[in-house]
C-alpha cells in the first residue's frame, strides 16, 4: 500500500524542500514536479512532492490520519 502525506513547505534549497508534517516532524522532499513555494502545502509520496493542496484540504487530510491512528490505538 502506498501512502502520500500532506505537509507544509518551510524552506527551499534548489529543488529540495524542508517539509513540516506536524508535531515536530520535518523531512526533505524533492519539489521538482510541482511549482511550490515556502508556505504551500504539498502531498509527498516516496520523497517527491506530487501535488499542491490548499491549507484546508491539507488540514482535513491530516485530521483523518490522526483519527485513524486514535481508532487503531483505542
């Protein structure tokens, strides 16, 4: 199963962005496939940003992930 996770771009260096996934988790992602800027939300899959999201869409998706994790641990 493949999973693409939304995150917010904090910094960009060339085609590499630092993406914040929340709760202190940041990772590097290649943004060469999208025209993203600092502050944009992107979906990252296998280390590549594959789509830009609006903030509301990203937050809704992250909330669904949190709810799934809570249900799994209940």
